[in-house]
C-alpha cells in the first residue's frame, strides 16, 4: 500500500484508475489473448493438476471435502499472492511498467467483448434461420444439451448467459480490483474458475462443494450490485422496461438454484419483457413470451451500458482509496 502511494505521488490520477481504463480499452479493442498466454487458462491448469491428485470417488466423502476445501482456499490464495508479488516488483521498477502490465493482466480477469460477440453471433445466425448452426454455436455459451433447442430457447440461453456473466465476468472482477487491486481480481477469477470446473453436483459433489460455496459467498454483493446497475440501464434504454425489470427481479430472483444467478437474469428478463426458461430448472419473467433473436441485441446493449456503470463505480472506489491514502 505504501509502495503504491509512493509511486502515485505527484500523479494527478491514481495509477489503478489508468490501469482499469486501459484494461477496458484492451478488452474492447482486442478481446481475449491466445489460450497459451491467458492467465485464466493457467488457473484452469492448476485446478486440473490439483484434481488429478485428489482423493478418488471411492474415497470417503470427508477426505474429498477436506481436499476440496484446501483447493478452494489455497489456489486463489496462491494466484492472489503471485499477483501481489508482481505488482510490488512492477512498482519498484517503474510506475509505467506497473500501469502497462497490470492493465494487461487485469484485462484477462474480465470479458466484455467476447461475451457480446458470441451472443451476437447466435442472434445473427438465428435471424438467418440456420437452426443447426445456432445449436452448434450455443455450446460455447451454455452447458446444456443443445441438440433439441428451439430458436426461442436458444435466444433465451444467449440472453441468460449475457445476464449471468455480468456478475462473473464484469462486476465481480472489477469490484475486486477496485477494493483489493490486482491480487483481489486474480483471486476472484481463481475462485470463479474453480467453481466452473469442479463446483457442481455428481462427480464433484464433495470435491467441489467448498469451491461452489465460496463462489456463492464472494458473489453475494457483486450479483446484487450487478442487478442494480443492470436495472439502472433499463431506465434510459429504448425497448426495455425499468418498472417490469424491478418487479421481476424482486419476484423471480430466487427461482434459480444459485443464490446469485437469478438476480441479473430476472432483471434482464423483466427489462426485455420476455420469459427466460431452462426447462426443468427455472422460468424467469413469466407470464411473457419467449425471446426472439432481436432481443439478444438489446441484451448486449444492456451489457455494455452496465459495464460502463460498473467502470464508473470502480473508478469512484479507486479514487476514494487514493484520497484516503494521500
């Protein structure tokens, strides 16, 4: 903290504000780096390595739960510590080195452009009437079986993915960075990676339980903040209803298995005036028609608007920290 304050001494703008803005520009201009250079992919490899040496399914549930808890705590801590060491070294090297490297690394903890592009491609394919290709492309967005999905169900799936990832891919990491710097953003992304890889039922019932619960815990505030910011975008965005978004958000937020995912998905369903359904799991926004391809474009516009509000909130937090440390 003292090192960062010293490096910022005399600068009219906090270094981390500049790093955040540069990271956003990098995301919008370039999207994701190649997998071989992507820290999130590296995080996934550490999770895979830990999983390979974990107690097998024939082991006692207590052994799997204990090992899984150690994974959930130690892997994010290790990545957060690595990010902290990098930032300290960069600050001692030069503020410009800190700015450039932190911006690049921060960008890899969140994703806006790629999410918008993938969802937008689904919308364009659906508008062209190519259901087979749309089903193939949907596998990049959802984990469910896409072979029998209708056009409306695929539009819903794309919109659900956009809405849910507003928390995981934007608000969560940017809020973590604003509060705890690059180590916070790295640790957040590591927890999210653990949850996506092992935090579900079945094979990982005990091994991934701690990762799933930790992900739920750290997203309690980001999910609700994301829903609030998303709702704010519906106030001024054409084709969206702020009143319905608010009502559906409060009424349907608890319909999902996750304590967090329903907030932004319900707010998006209400704002668009559609029903988002995962058959056998939830229906958000009913009674309302299922979405059409053009609703994906509106959801993407809401994504960008919410990202802008999130960035403004993060800049405010960073500036407040800067003032308090000055």
